[in-house]
């Protein structure tokens, strides 16, 4: 059974850094793209980016390029989403997704979500 | 960037009724690379349909997708109580940007 298990909720202050995680199991982690989707409170879905853990090839949505860093540690089947300096507007739920990559990706499995709250 | 418009914004129906949800793209979606997701309150989205009409693993056959080009439809043949949720379409036929529609909420009449 494919599972994506994400790290727990975070409360941070503006300007702080943060790294959240997503552990994949039940499939070949190195042979599948994995990525992140943002959902701001009461809003829709926004694709942030994906990474191929086998060779660390990373693709970002133009909207999120330079704003976050996506990485993966294939030795522990875990993907990460990282911010160097959080803003209040980063408050959202972040979903880890397994991505099927064609011209662009669609997402066949989703993690449970990590709620990030940024407030002074 | 391809913009997706979903209609209606809210669909109020009773269990057992048929639901027809529309997703319209601002330009043609290459290869019918269009997916549909269901999101229930407090839960992660779930993939229902990919490639416009292919049901994902474990999805009941009351869910069906159709369409090509710029016009796509998700049909739920007979609504079950667990089907009341928000439905999003997503195109993945353009690079580098995928886009999601704003969603259609199906609620109980």
C-alpha cells in the first residue's frame, strides 16, 4: 500500500526557517516523482514543485521558484519542503504528493497534510 | 498559462441524483491531460480521474469523466452520501506549469 506520511503541524514566527518532511513507503521511492501542493485557508490547490529522488532532478512551479526548496533523501525515502524565511502568507496546509510525470505531473497519492501557521 | 474555469461553483443535489460538473480550459489541453480530484472537509484530496476519462485505482464506476480540447465533464451517476465534497480539475498538458480549477462544491439539497 502506497503511503505518504508527513511531519506534524508547525507554528512559526515571520522570518524563521522551516523544513517539513514526507516519508514514502509501499512503492519504489527512487523511481517515482514526489512533490508538494499548497492549500491556503479556505482556498484551492496550488502546485509548488516536484523532485525525482533517483537523481534529484527538481522542477518548480514558476510561482514558487526561489521561494522554497524541495529536496529528498533517498536513503530514508523522505522528501522535504524548506523555507529560509517564512512570511505570514506562507500560512497554509501543505500536501505531499506522489506525482505521475507526463508533460507535467498529476498526483495519484496524497499525504495527510502539514499545517504551517506563521504568526507573530 | 492555461486557466481552468469550473461550473457551477456550488451544486445542490439529493442523494441518488446525477451530478454533472464542468471544467473549461482557456486553451486546448494537450492529449486530454486532465485530472479530477475529490476533497472532503478536513481530508486530503483524492485522485478520481486522469487522462480525462481513466478512473484511478479503487474509484467506483459511478464516477466517470469525459471531454477533450477545452471542455471536460465529471459525472457522478447516482450520488451517495459520501460523495458530497469539493471537486477540482487539473490540467497537466502544458509545461512547466500545471493548473487547478477553483473547485465545485457538491452539497446536499
